[in-house]
């Protein structure tokens, strides 16, 4: 079955450490997105990419970095510059062709500070 | 800027009662509208969407939503709540092709026995 796979499901970060969250999709979608979810705040966009080797900052990009070397993959690195990384991170993808296409989501990665 | 409002961060209903979750958006142009459901520690799952055409949209799990342009609303309803409906529900809009989604803050639905 096609879908979006996020790994790991749980991740712990030590102070000063960079960590990378994986997101892989086999839906052949052009666009991929990373969201941060905090209790009571809904989803906030971190980065997005509509084509390989290109990506754009979202609303809260500071302290995060991404790459898009393959259409299927869009890893997110939470750097040590992100002082409050504890959150639930969601990856999504979407077809760009056609109007009204929905976003499809992975099952998320929960990141905590040790 | 586009915004989405969901009235009530937490809604409680009894099992078998009507579910009504409210969503309003700010736009003079009808956007594409979506409802998603999220169960604990999981991603978002699409319930239904409105793009064009019929304003009453049916989705999965017995949910439906009605687009009302004059009220800039897209409220989600289900005639009879089931315990398995307990989850967080998000309304989202996309104004036009190429624009990113804007999500509402979410409404947590509790279903009481």
C-alpha cells in the first residue's frame, strides 16, 4: 500500500545535539511538508518542497534544516539552535496536479529532550 | 492573511447525540476546504473535502459538512456520535493552487457513554 513513513516514532535529543527525522513517501507526490504540532496550537509549517533540490521556509523554520535530494524523501534536521524542540512532528505530501488535492500525512515522530 | 477559526477547543457529546464541530474561514474567495481527524499519537486522516459543486459533502465514518459561502463556514456534523469518534478534528483551507494549507487550531471531541 502507498503511504508516508516517518521514523523513528519516538526520538530523544541531548542538549547541543542535532537529530534527523526521516520521511519517505511512495505515493509519487511532488510536494512534501514538515509540520510541528504543539498542544492547543494546531499545525505550524516548518519547511516545504514542491520539487527535488528545492525547498522553502515555512512559518517557523528557525532551528531546522531540510534536504530534498530524492522525490521520495524529505528528512528534517532539528539543530541545536532550536531551543524548544519538544513537539510532535508530522510529515505530509501532496499531488500538485489538479485542484483541491488533499495533503496525506505520516504517523508522526515525537521528539523529546533528555 | 488567510485564517481558520474552530469554535470550541473541546466539545463533549453523549453517545448517540448529534456532533457539530464548527469551522469558519476568512476569505472573500471560496477556498478549497478540508476536515481531518487525528487519533492520539497518529497522523491526520482526511475525513472529507469541498472543492466545487454540491455544497453538502459526505465523508468517511458517517461525517458530512456543508459549505456556506454567505457565512464563510464549513461545519462538520454527524447525526449520531460513537465512542470511536473521540479524537481531534482539524479544519483546513487552501485558497488557490500553489498556496499552502492553513489549519485551524483543532477541536477535541469527547464522547460520553
